[in-house]
């Protein structure tokens, strides 16, 4: 085994005889050769034994830090203190040598590793790889690459720490050092082994930036309580959270292990860690595609349709919404788990949105289908438009998450154009409203309207009416076209909201005014890009 050198021999000897698997031994010997980890398990075991045998043949004796003069073969004998003699630091005083077919090293090939709990044993084999791939294929996702993620039980960190302390002490006896960061991480080694197998079976490359994730969650119930001593030693590291099933998260355990003193660790946890009876279990094998974002503009032609589902105290008030009329078709085509709807502002249930429409975006969570041509998106848009006479969509397209920020910018920074049908209690003539056309950049102070006070904080907002143009209808009605700062409450600007908006149309005309109809004629946000459809 060319990657191992003479200085690795005592580490190999020590770990092999305390129940550690060959791949974990390579990790603790800081072997960075990825292909080596992919060798069959039995071959690795054979190679390690051969490595020890060859090195031993070169020397007549092997020197270890033992009480008696060294001999060619040192074994743990049953003494009065039992077979598990340890020194004051909890480390083994004597080390087995593996050089024949009847030693503990041979038996360790069939034992569960005391460090990785079988992760680098059973779960690197072809049967498990096929099990994962069967799960992926049955989920029916579209993907051109994958990223593989692993969730390991937190007690693995404790066992890894125990093994490292053991090896560090042995290296120190030989005048060498081993830092924790020098060890090849378990996840990294596992991915070195599993990536090529998954890639071959799935027919696509592994890519750390892939939008398609295959994840495996491992657990080891037999050793679940091995982390619990850390809560007593480092209570500040374990804080209960609202969404935490257990305080013993991998992050909390890692933090505690960094904090606990070595002597305290030795008091509570065996070094080397004991050999478990059972392998880890794969609790979950899951697939997930990153969210896909679809954007467009919608027109709303109904005065009895909310933008989002209108539900009060659990009771639905209206049967549908803009959000639902659009999303139900997208959900079906993209085969997504759920969605999140957002838009550049919103209109009231009784307000129409005309002109080029209001920009919107829908996040489709965990979609199975992600690839759509421009023609397919155009067909999907037509399907939505044919399904209802209450809404229409245009410029439907796939966009990036970052691009949605341009839409949100328009909520406060851009302008919007409205058309309002206004009623007055006193008769008016055309000349009574003509002066409104000459008002430019009218400043308003708008206290949070009473109708939205239940969901918006109380505040006074300064808004601008950029321009107005009146259109006389009869003695009690006229239409007012307004270009305003985004975020202006138009209804309140008309009727005053009991004096909460100043000035208002009522105060400007010196009479009571109310709004009968309101239409949004344009939302001046240059997004998403206009399409030729």
C-alpha cells in the first residue's frame, strides 16, 4: 500500500486492533488518494495486513511505549485488571500486532467499525448504491447532474474525537503529531467512494453546484445516548429550539467537542470507542430539485376576485383568486410540491388591473420537471388564459431567483397609473374639477388606513400624486386619472378616510367624495422582459 509509510504503521496497528475499518484507518493516516478508498473492502483489509507484515519482517523487534521490554508479538493478556487496561488518559497501554490469519485484524473485517459505525463499510457497496438510484428513478425527476449530501448521526463526531485522541497520543509517544484537521473527514471520504458509483448508475455527473440533490439520512439508535454526557459538561452548547427534535444536533455536538477539555472527555467516553453490534441505518433517501421561478404579468378583469385566497377565521370568502388561477396550471406542469406567489404590489378584491398588467413571480418548490422550451411556456400561458375569463397572463417565462429582486424594487420606487370613478354629494360642473388637472407633485400624508390597520403597522406615510386628469361625466360623477408614487392608497385619497389622508379629493373640492370604481391602468416596472407572444 504505497500511500502508507513507516510512520503510519503504529496507527494502522492500533486502529485495526481496536475495531476500526480499513477506510477509517486510511483517514486517520491522512491518506488523500481518492481511488484508494474505492478499493474493495476485503482488498483493503488484506493490503493493511500485508503492510504490517512486510514492515515487521524488516525489523526483528517493534518498539512501543509499554512497561516491559518489547517482544516480537505483543498481545493484550487477561491480567488481574482485565483485558481493557488503559493508562491514566484512557488509552490502551499495549497494542496488538496483526500478522497471521487468527488475529483480531482478520475478525475486524466482519465487525462494524467503531468509528464510522458502518458508513464506510456496508453503505459503500453496490447494493446500497442501487437502492439509492432506484429511489431517484422512481421519483421521476428531470436532472442533468446531481449533488450528493449526507446527514450523519451526531455521535459519530464523538467517536471520531475519541479515535483521534487515541491516535494523537500514540503519535506523541513516537515524537510525531496529528492535528484534528489533518484527518480526512468522514463525509469527504464517503463521497469519494460513492460519487463515481452514483454517477455511473444515474448516467450523469456529480456536481457540487447542481440544482438536483440526492440526500441520505443515517441514524444509529444503538449509540444515540453517547452524546448525552456533553450536555452536562457543556450545557451552554445545547439550547432547545422551536423546530428542533433534539438538542443533540451535529452542530451543537461539534461545538461542545471543541469546548470540552481532553481530560474531561476521557472521563466520560472510552478511548478507543467500543465496537457496536449493529450498523447504521439509512432512515431516509430523498430527492430534491432546487426551486424554479416563473414570472409574468397578469390582468385582472373581475371586481369580485382577490389576488390571494381570501380566508377569514378559517372560512373561505370567495371561491378563487388570481394566485390560484395561475398557480394550479404551473403546479401541474412542473409537478412541484408547493408554490409561493409574489407580485409588485397588490390590488383590492374589487379593483381591476388593466393595461400591460401587474408583474408577478411564482416560486415552484421541488419541481420534478424543470426544462421547458419557449414554445412550451407559450403553450402553458395559453392554457392559463383559456381556463378563465377573470384573468389573463402575458410574458410568462422562467427567471432566476435574483431577478425577482427587480420586481420587488418597483413596489415603492416606481410609479403607478389609476382610473377612479368618483361620486360627490353636491352637484359639480366641469369647471369645478378642472383645477385638478393643474396640480403637480401633490404631497400627501397618509395615516395607515382603517381597512388595513389589522395587518399593517400604524404610521404616517408621505406619498406623491404626480399628475391628475379629470373627465367630467355628470353633476355627481367624474372620472379621475392619476399617476402616483407606488404605495399610495387611492381610495383614501378620494374619500379622506375620516381625515386620515390629507389632503384628499373631498377637501380639495370642499364636499364629500367617494370612490365607486378603481382600475389599475399601469404598473411602471420594467420587468419581466416583454416577450413576442
